[in-house]
C-alpha cells in the first residue's frame, strides 16, 4: 500500500519545508514538492506538521508480570498517541530479563502486540538484586542496553565488573543512580515543601553521590554510560565535567523535572515519583544543562500504576507517573512557545540524540523507515486523564492547557495512531 501525506509542513534538518511524503512498503519513497501518485491512499492534514517519530529511552510497559498496570499493547498505543515511534522498556518486570529465557516472554509480547518499535533493556544483575551479574553475553544481541532501573547498583565492585563486561559487548550501562543509604526513608525532595508539611525528605545527595561514584568507574573502565532521570543541580555539574574530561557519558531528564519544583507539589499521588521533584535551583540547572548540551535527551519515565496504588498521597502512593501522551505538548507549550528552547532543540532532545546514542529510530529522509508523527501545533486543549490510552491515569499535568495535538503517527509505515476528526483520507 502507498500512503501520500499530501502537501504538508515537514520538519527536517532544523527547518520546516512544504513537502509531500510518499510511503510504500514501510519506507519513505520520496519527499517532493509536487508528487503525482494516482494509486496512493492520500492523507490531507492541512494544519499538521510532520516530525520524525520521537524516541523514548525510558518507559515502563509493565508486561510481563504487572499487566494490571499496563501492557505492551496499551503502552505502545499511548506512545503512538504521544508521537513516539520507538520506546525502550525498563527491566523491572517479572520475570526480570536477566537471561534470554527470562527475556523471551517480553519479546513475544512485543512481537504480538507492539504498536510501535520496542527495544527492551536487559538487567545488569540477577533479579535486579545487585548480588550477581546477569547473563550479559547471552542478552547482548537482544537488548538495547543494560540497566537495573528502579534500583541503583549499590556495590561499586559489581558496577565496575558490569561496566567492563558491557564495554566488551559494545553496550551502554544505563544507571538508575540512588545510594540507598542516603535516602533515609524520604519520599519527596528534602526541601522547603517537605519541611513545611511534615514530610520525610529524600536529599539530592542520594542521586549525585552515586553518579559521582559511577563516573570514577567510567574513567577506569572506558564504558559507555548513561544516567537516568537526572533531577539535581549537582548531577548536572558532574556530568558537565565528565564530558569535558572526555568520558563517554550521556544523560536524560524528564518533563516533570523541567516544569515543576518542590514548592509546586500537591498532596496527591500524581506528584510522587523517584527521584522526586526537586527545588527551583535544580530545575534551572537542568534547563541550563539542556541549553549547553550537558543534558542530552528528554525521556518520560512513563510509569503507570493502578488508581488504588496512586491514592495514598505523597507519603503512601507508589512512585511513578505516566508521561508518553503528554511529553511533547507539555514541552512545546512550556519551553518552545515561551522561547526557552527552539523547536529544533526540542526535536533534537526527543528524537535525534536518543536515536544516535542508542542506535535506534530513523530520520525523515528518502529510503528510511516511515517512522513519523504529525502534530497540530496551534491546537490548544486541556490534558484530561480520562483521555489517556495508557491504563495509568496519574499525571501532574492533568488539568493543564497545552498546545500541540497529535493527529497521526506512522510506525514502519503503518498507522499506529490517528486522531478522530483530525484528517481527511
């Protein structure tokens, strides 16, 4: 089947061009000013802008083991609705993918139900317990990288050994950095809001001290290293220096750390995640890190839970919020429209840099896979949890008015999402 996106605004190479996009057999056949294709299925989206499909290197799809929270099917449909054509699910599953046999149920679910491209992580340690290394060699050909997300690897000798093995395999270590000795039972940022409302605080050092440790190990091993969900100013400074020192280091942050600070917290589980939303000075440091290239990419840390699991307020709710369906609209509204970032910078953070670092995703160019998304950038609407395709409904952005509605997402040339009433075919 041929699909023609006719006379569209196409965002490529940092600029918008008026082009038509012809797709056949899952690939972009041509990008042309005036194509003539009589036998194509023609899609007209006069108010849409075409972008390369976004890449999210940090999601939780919950299957296998926790399908009452999310499944490959629901999570990848949510991804498509958010403009993502490639996602990387974390390994805190049941079974933990610490061997090929334990990874197999996830691979089967991906093949059966994935609406977009899904590249899973393998665990660093057996059961993510930090006591013995997973079968990294067996997993290497089937996973995008190695991570024990949800837990920091507490033993430095274990992490050093993992880095040496990952380097030999040409894989990146993707680190959830948390020194459990320093958390002290805290569940929100150890700052003004915690003190004013009687909550136990989680200090910034619980994150950055382990980043500091790991960067010393990276210097020793030469391993490729990526830091998950950066939230503190100290972490930004450490990564900035590591890059100056020539280490193979990248990092991500998330929309909620870029938009919120701890004085904006509410007594609601939809503001509960790990690491926690931190102080305004941390938020500003993250923005500065984005502008100077220290922060390489934005991921969502999409982490769905049931309503009951998120009903315990800040103290007793489980950590995690959903984000796949709101990331681009929120960032476009909060950062691009006010002029804090250019549209090109946002696309680089959500597509180009993650795709390049992990060797996944594709560009808008002839011959490439047809992984793309179309947004109506001028369309404004309120974020409503009941509209989410994800089974998870907990988001701190609920109720906010944003610009940018996803009209269409193609993954491998197949329609993974299309908005009702947003297109003519």
